[in-house]
C-alpha cells in the first residue's frame, strides 16, 4: 500500500442519546457499549495492520484530550488533537487534513467515525485498501456505502449510478446524489430500487482532491486549511498557549456544517465503495438489541438485571441491580446515581431529555 496513507478518526461527538451512561466527561465513543473495549479503541485497532499508529490522527474535543490519550497510549501524543469548540465534521476533517498536509502534502487519507460498530474487520480493511488505491489514482472523493438491511429512517442514503470498471474485490459505483434521512415510505422505496445504500459517513480521498473540493465548494474551509497548516507544522501545536489561541481564533467564526452539506452534496466527482461488512452506528439504546443475545422473552440484559413477567425490554446496569416486574418494551438504564426509563419507541427522545436537563442549572452534575 502507498506509504502516504493516513487516517483521521472523528471522536468529538457527545453521544447524548446514550445518556445517562454517556456524559460530557465520558461520551459514547469512550464507552464499551458493544464489545470489551471502548468504541474509539476498537476504531483504532481495526486500522493497525494497514496504517501505523504514527499516521492515525484522532480529532476530539479539547476537554477530552486527557481521557482520549489515556485510552490510546500507543498513539503519539501529538496525534490526538482537541478542537477548541465544535463546528461539526467539515471543520474537524479540515483540521485533520491540516496536520496531514504539514507532514506529507502527497498523502491519501481516510475519514472514520469513532463510535460505529464494524464487523468482519478483514473485509473492512480490504475495502479501505481498495478505496485508497482508487483515491490515489484519480481526482475523486470516495465514500463508503452499506447495502441496507432494512428501510431505516435513521440513516442518510446514497443513490448510485453506473458501476465502475476494475479488478478489485471491492465494487465501486458513480454517485448520483446523497439523500437525507427519509420518512418510512421513502426509505421503503429506496431499498426496493436496489440503487440506494446507507451513508456510513466514512470517506477516502487524496489530500489534493480534498483541498480542491474545499476551495471549490466551501472557500471558508479552504482558508481555514491555509491558516491551520503552518500552525500544525510547529512544535507544541497542542501545548503552547499562543498556538492554541490562534487555533481558537480560526475556529470561533466558522459556521457549523457537516461534510455532507459542505462538500459531498455539491461535488460531481464522488465514487462509492460498496461495503459488504456488518456496520451499525449504534444511534440509540434500542440499537443494542442487534448486538446482544435475548432471553426467552425477548429481553436484552447488560449487567445485573432481574426480570419477572416482563418481555422485549432493554436493561443496562452499569452498577447495582435493575429489577423489572410485569413491564414490556422499555429501556431501563442505571448509571451511577441516575436511572433512565423510557419506552423503546421513545429512545430517540433521550437527547431531548438531556437538553431539558441542561436548561436546569441544578441538573448539571448528571450531564
């Protein structure tokens, strides 16, 4: 593989739909929600055989730097970068690309998310390697799409066009368009066509192609890249107060925008790699049903739980005991001094509860 390959892992989300276990100090990506290791640690380990740790960068929040570095002792300290404030994925990727450009202007890099669950790591790595080869050979932006397992309304979609010629095991397609999260009727229609894939939020491109896309579709981010690259090339980028102040000044005036809105929905040189590995963004507590065994009554229990005459519940006990009697279709999560109870159909509303609590000054210790 090209020795100029890098990875940028986005690890700045707050994971509010997994409250109360996920908090501002210990968000979703730092939790072992599925598997024995934190989701972020799993994301780094999946790359180790194809990208050395010295070329894996993690973009997180400034207040999580210490916790993330503690989880990833094998990464050079300078490879874990804290944003002074959240400005969504487009800015985070631009920050990562500035660090890469300061090291290697001829680089090709992938953009991955820290809080997804990916199965069949060998197929995942093969897909990445094939995408790196494509992106290194042409001025294209590669995205990875997953064949829908069901008509989800929780994911965005990618509509594909013609299949590209090639000898790799990974199949590539031209991309017609990106579609935001649809309603149930549209999702069913998309799946029936066979042309639509789930948008995984994973990308591969050369530094030069990414830079051209920024200058064409989001000039403000192109200017951010120009500002950050010389800063990123200086020693002590993450420790010297003056450089941190310059990074903050560059960030505070930026619009908050995702890479899909900023670039992908406007570019005409997008190619999709078909991902045939298991994947889930684990978006709410109800998603745990796909990753843990159920008892004879359809209950999922993670931790210490006792159930009687209860069915189709999800119970997560971070400590202590959760006991249910005569209830169905609930999510019950105990994390420290906080207990969450909601219907499974309302799992998406947990984020709204966090917002409500945040408005109450007295609730801050629980967030």
